[in-house]
C-alpha cells in the first residue's frame, strides 16, 4: 500500500499523531534481556506490541542496530511489524545521502532489504541524490529540513537569497521535488516558530517532528504551529521517553503507559 495513504488511514484509525522511535540501547535493557543474543529483537518487539494501538508509525534508528551488529534484528523487526501490526507504517531513520549511483543502492537497502515504508534522507547533495528514492512512488521520502539538535542553525539558518536555507529547501521540495506526492520534511519540535514557517510554505505536506520528551519540545507549541487543515499532518516522534519509561521487567507496560499519556496530551491540543 502507498505510504501516504497508509499514514492517513492510521491517523484516523488510531486517533494518533504519535510515532515511537525504536532506538535500542542494550545497556538500558532489563537484566533478563541484557547480553542475550536476541535481546534487541525481543526488546523492540515487546515495545511494538505494547504501543501498536497508540501510534501512527514506528521509526527504527539504523545506527542503533548497526553499532550492535544487529542488522538482522532490524530486518526481522520490520517484517514482524508488517506481519503482526499491518497498517502501521515503518520509517527507517537512516539519514542517507550520497551521489545518485550510490543512492540507488541505499534505496534498495531501505525498501527492498529492510522493507521500510519510508526513509529519512539528508538532501544537501541535491535532487539527484534523492531521485532514486523519489522514484519509489509508493514509499515515503522524508528529508531533513530544520532538525531538532542544538547546532541545527549552523548551516540551516544561512541566508539564501533573503531567506534561511531550511526555508529555501522546504519551498524547493514542496514545489519541485514532490511531483509524486511522496515527500515529507523533518522539522524539530524544539523550534516551533520555524515549524510554523515551514507549514506555511509546504501546505498540507506531512511533517516528521522529533524532539518531544527527552529533548524537551513543547507539545502544545508543536500542535499550534504544525497541524494541517484537517488537524493531522504531523508524525510526532519520541524514543527514549517511551522506550525507557521503565527499567525493570515491566518495561513494556511502562512504555504503554508513557505512549498513552503522550497520545492523550497530543490529542488534547488537537
């Protein structure tokens, strides 16, 4: 199914804009999973099962799996989500970006090897570096725009013809790169004023918004700045605040409660 269609349907079905990032850190696992050969897979599937009814997407972070030599667990995890929780899109948070010939292989990796429904990309090599992803019309192409980290403005705020680079990028993606309607932008929850400017520039294009929870983004400000005309349009992502809401053997139950609280808070401001 086409990623954007799936996303719109799950927004409604689960009444949720919440995305849970799957960023496994084995050092923070409960004792029963720490050091186990399949600990990463078991931890992540427990989180998925506990929160699936509360989210609009899951977002596994590639580096967390690769650093632990657990790429096979990532493949199994995405397949597990598709099999056991169909209709919830999976965003591979890989932030790929390379010349076009190499990008073809990165696209095959994300969509064919891992089976992701969407992938995050760094667009600063230009359109040819993302074209192989854009050509996958049924997949989501999620481009970094105004990121949530403290140093985001070092480059993203540079003046480009009288406007910041991140606004120039947002406008260019909306007007020139989104011909198949499969583009999204990443705008951090820690910068709600910039989020509002991007929303004005891109119209109804969905936005992935990391940075609530541990990074301190304000949910009310995000909703005021970023909702589309239908009171949707956002994938609000959190990772550690849900994954590590509990440190004991009841970690999955704690994750469920944390996700339920966040979804409720988001919906109060919708």
